[in-house]
């Protein structure tokens, strides 16, 4: 097919646009911060390593107890050896004072009756047996003492190695988590500064799923409560409008109940935030996030991961700011602790 000169000129911009479109990849929801998945994976690794650490700690405690018992046995055997050593020394000193075997020999030679002779023989026999037994006991105690000392040294060495290994595991987790968490937070701060969310991150949920039939859960699985609802503080223009959960950066945030994601936004005092609408007329609000794992309009189930905690916006440290509202808007909040308790979730 032949194109006229005019048509060829019109076709040039179209081809250029097509080439530019193929050269520049389109942003998708999966283009969110890669550190999100890394932090989630590290939390999973941390949970496994923590279990390993606790198992090792319990084994170390048992090993410490066993080493203590070995040490006690060693101390007893040292006392036994010392007592036997003193007994052998006592026999030697007695023999020295009485002339030892010479006195018994003289008594046998000077015996005047068969009874005296028999008594002398018995005394010599008993003395020899007693000395031999003491020497045998001393040698056996010395061998036991040597074995006990070796076992005790080995047990304490193994305990030291185990403690060093456990400390290295714990330090490794802390170091990796800290680096990944602040990388994630830096990316979140960039999104907030730009006023544009990076898009939902696809995270593989592991553990912590609520039992089937559970209607409501806490917004984070493990936490410490910090600032409460309606409390005063220098960081709030008025009263505190929600309940804060002190957790580390990147901690998975769960939807407290089934519902629909009403909004996902970045910027402002709350930083990265999510509002979920629930049946029955209530809304839940999750703020200061480092990343989101859902999109606006998405249906979510109870306990589903919807984001990761951070310290974006007007925040002095990593935590989740959680609100329960009568409307989607700030200022219509109710006490989240009371509301969750009324829905079967005590904090």
C-alpha cells in the first residue's frame, strides 16, 4: 500500500509515540518499594530465628544446669580424693610411728602362743588390705576426678560456643532488619514528599491468620499500646484522635474486619494512610504507614494485610496510628479500645 506524502507526515508522530511508549516501562501496582517485601521476609526470618534462638536458649539453660551438676560432682570428688589422700597419709604416719611392717614382723617372731601368732597374722593381713584398699580408692578417685574435670571443661566450652552462636543470630537479625526498615522508610518519605503513593506492594502473607469465622482482630498482631484516644500531647493540635500501637517499621498491618478500601493517600500529617469502610456504618483508619498492600476500592477480609507500619507524616517514631470513625473524616472518631472490646477484641 502506498501512502501520500501528507499521510506519511501524519504517521511520524504516531510512530514516535509508540517508540517512546515501548522504551519507557509503565508503572504498575507491583512497582512499589522492593524494601517492603524484604522487610516482610526479614520479619518472617526473624520469627523463625527467634524460635531457633529460644530453642537454643532453653538448651543452653539445660546445658548450664548439666554443667553445674558436673561441677558439683567434681567438687565432691575433689573432697573425696582429699579425704582418701589424708587417710593414706594417716596410715603412713601411723606406720612410721609404730615401725610399720617391722613391728608386725617382730610381733609374729615373738609370739609365744598360737593365738598370739594368729592375731599377729590377722593384724598384718588386715593392715595390708586396708592400705591396698586406700591406695586403690585414691587411684580410682584420681581417675574419676580427671574425667569429671574434662567433662566440666567441655560442658562450659560448649555453653560458651552456644551463647556466642545465639548472640550472632540475634545480632544478624537486628542488623538486617534495621537496614531494610530504614530503606523502606526512606522510600515512604519520598512518596509523602511527592504526595503520591508508590502503589500497592504484593506481599506473601505468612502466619498470624485469624481462625475461620473470626469477625474482628487487632490491627497489628504483636504490639505495645502507647498514646491513647483523647489524650493530650504537644504533637497534636487538639486531642489525640486514635490509639497508637508501638511497633517496628515494616510490621504488617491488618484490616480489623471485612470491608472495602475507601481511600489510600500519601502526604499530610498522617503520612501514608488507609481508610477502610466496614458494614454497619463504621470506618477504620490506619496512618503513618511505610507502605500499602491494597488499592482503593479493593475488598478486604478480616486480618488481611493492608500495609506496613512506618513513621511518615507527623510522627516522632515508628508506630501505627489507628482510628475508628463514624464517618470517613477526621473528627468523627470513637475510642478504638472501647469499640474493639465491644466487638470481642480486648487490647
